[in-house]
């Protein structure tokens, strides 16, 4: 009698089939969902190819192409097809690695020439040919020694290096073949190249081998792909919208800031309008912190290296810091603001009646970021944080964490963001005792639960000195950005011997909360630019209105209007150039100015203005006082 294996499906139904039946065959025998939508399967929890034979009883679950895991498998197969297409099209190319990523896939290549946009079109065309051929992805195993010899013969030095760097106990590896192309890969892969129908190659960038700047620079080709053409088209439309909202382009067009290589990479130079936008946000922050019982403090830009050693930054964060020397004494340029705040706390004896103390600083910090990760305002080397440190008794932790979470919720509402919450736990490299970490993590989790907030746990992603809550805001395009955070720290107060006199007359150790509301002001402005596509709400617009005259004879009344608005605190400019009205209006709209105040014969005669909104809506002729009232009313909640 033929030996059978028992298969259990996700709905609990079971089926017997002969030993050696492939996963795909078993799914086809069961019926139900068409196999055309299935890229792989889970067998006893492990993801495998549909061609994998079943030799023991197993739980089998199909993986759909449109599911997150299925899409990753589909995209990884696309990266293999792209690598084949590149080597088919260009002689002398070496391949390295090609994973699926959040929005698509990439593959890194060594090639003497630089890939151009025209080259990407050629690669795409070859990929379509390979997909149309419907070649199966075939898995085979060989010993590591055989694999090294195989790739050495092909001249694939990067594959040889990967194989040689595997742990010594790895004796067997897997290779995948499609249409004569062979690649080193764990898998799984889709059944055949014919499942690849919707993809697009997007760009080429430089990438160091294994992310190490001391290694060779390779060329990384990025692509994206989906299970359906409709999903691909939707994503490409999304990319076009992202391109239109790119804060670097809008920063130039709206004259907000520049990053100039003459000054240095990752260093932002704020132009008048950008500096005013930043000042509006910072002034709002100062007012909101004072309302909530914070004290404003300011610390120096450099502190002795001994302090950074005591805090643990020298051992755990040194590669991200800049150092200098003054009078033969080593100093660290601050990457964070917490040390000065602890020194303020230590400046006198503290009582339990003084706590909590909340120190707030719009502190400018410097961090050494690698050139390859610098990106506009989003990743820079100098930035300003809305940083605060709360020193409190352990029994005050819950209330203080909840108050910060409420503050963050209010701020996100003001700027128009939804957000998600994550609790990040102890990382591999950290300082402090297990007991302190347990207390800190429990305090954060307890406060979130008491606030009724839902959250995800992000294992091992806390700061080196304590766990944290991260608030990830979602912009107009539903992209997530890390901005606000609350970190609970039992360790630094101990390292700096902070204490307070308790009700019992004894000395006790306070707990410190590190927190930011918007995070990096620079980065937050970058997010704001893209969220609003440069069309800031009235209260945030660097220029709230521009007075536009029709002809030269209208300038005197235009000047008078401008002076009156300035006196009322409205940010206004005048466009009195000898240009056509339509041209001046279009230019103001391109600058995303909320109001254009048109002045012609009728407005001069009636001593009024004709406001026109940036969306084209005309408000008719009104008195200057009425316009001032309108602006104040729209901005009132932000004062």
C-alpha cells in the first residue's frame, strides 16, 4: 500500500496524499483558491516553494501573492529576474545581493560603466522577455565547498565571499535556477517567471558592499513590483505625488532653505522664509511648554569628554559624535541635551516637594551621519530638538508619561497628523540593571494602557539607557515618520548620582524621562512641507498675504494696506511690479501664498481690498479691518 502523509489546512480540514506529493500538487488536489494567486506556502510554519515535496505529516497554508509575505516573495523573485536581465544585457557584470524591501526590491552590481535611465529601459525589456518565457524557479542543494567552486568558476567573487562568511557549521546551501541563470539563495521563490506581470525599474544609486564605506562602491538598481497591474499603477501614481511633494524641491522653489556643499554636507542654511517658519513653530513650542509647567533651560554646545564617558555615550554612541580639544582638554560636541539638564538638577539639593522638575530646551545638536544616508532635512548632521527631561519620583512616572502622551496628541492634532504608537524594549547593547529595565518598561507600558492607547511592541529597539515609546505620525500620503518619543531612564540618574530628599528625610534616586514632542525641528519641517505640499495653513505660512496692484497708480493705497497689515501682526508682502495682474497672481499661487489682496480702481476708490485665496476663490471687496479680523479668527486656536 502506498505510504501517505496527512495534510492539515488552515480551516482545520485534513487530507491524505502520497509521500513525495509537492506542496503545489496538494493545494491543487484540495481545490478552493486558484493556484494562479499562490506564490508559495507555509509548511509547519516555514515558508517553502510550491515544488517542495511533502515527506511527513504537515500543516500547509497557501501564501497569496497579494499578502505582505507573498508580495515579498514575488518581489524577491523579480530581483533574481532583474539580475539575469542585467547579466544578459551587459557583459562583465558581477552580482552581489538582491533582497525584497518594503516598497519593492533592489540588486547591487559591480560594473565598470554607470547604468543610465536608457539602460534601465533595456533591462526592463529583457525582464519582460524572461517573464514571458515562464521558466520555472528550480531549487537545488549542494555542499558549501561545491558552491564556492561553482561561483569561483563563474567569476562571481561576491557570492564566494558570502559563502566563505557563513557560519562554520553550515555545510549545505541552496541555489535557484531560472532559464539558465543560477543564484545563491535561501528562497522560497514563485513557481515560475510567468507570475511576474507588474513591475517597474525606478532608479540607480551607489551602495557600498555590505554597507561599509571602506568596501567597493557598487551600483544599486531599485525596482518595484506588485501582483497586479492595477496595484502597480496606483503605486506609480503615489510616487508621482511624492515627487511633487519632495521637500528638497519645494524648499528651493519656496525659498525656504538650502544645503550647500560649500558649507558642508548635512548642514542646513535657513533662508528668511524658512527661518520664519521655524521660528513660528519654536515660539508655539515655548508657549505650549510653559503652559504645561516646563522650565526653559539652555546648555552649552560642548562638554568635557569625561562627562560623556560617565554618561555612557563615549562607549555606546562615540561613532555618532564629534570631538574637539580646548586647552589640551578633550570635549565632545553634544549629540543630545540630557547632560546639561542633569547638571542643572545637581546644582542644589532637591526635595520631594520640588518634583517633578521639567527642563525644556530647543537644543541644537550635532551627530555624525554617514554621507550615504544624508537626505534633505530628514537626515542631517546639525539639527535642533524640542528636547525635555523630566526628573520625578518613581510614583510620579505614570502621571508624567501620560501627560507627555497627551501633549503629543494635542500637537499632532494641531498640525493635522494621525499617528501610531510603538513600545521599544531593551537592545542588545545597553547599560543598567535588569531590574531597572523591567521597572522602566513596565512604567511605559502601564501608562499607555491607562491612557487607553493601542500600541505595538518593537523588541530590542530601545535606547541604550532605557526603553521608549515612539509615536509614528502619518502624513497626507499615509507615510509613517518617527518624530515624538518618550524614553524612561533609571540609569543616568544613578551614573550622575542624582538624588532628592524624601518625605522620610532620606536620600532617594529620581527617575528621568527623556522626551521630544516634534523631535528634530528640521526633520519635522521637512515632513510638514511634504504633508502640506508646501501650502502651509494660514497660521504657519511665512507669508500670509501678498498685496497685488493692477497698475502703478494703485501703489500708494497698496503701500498703505501693507503697512496697516504689518502693524496688525499679519505677515504680508507687496507685489507692486509693472507686470500683468494674471502673472503676479500665478506667481503668488506658485509660492503657495494663502491670500492675494488685489487692488484696482474700485478698491482705491472704496479704500478696500479684494482678497483671493490660493485655491482661486474670490472673497469680494472688503475693508482692511474685516480682513484682519478674518486672519485673526482663522489663526486664533494656534495663539
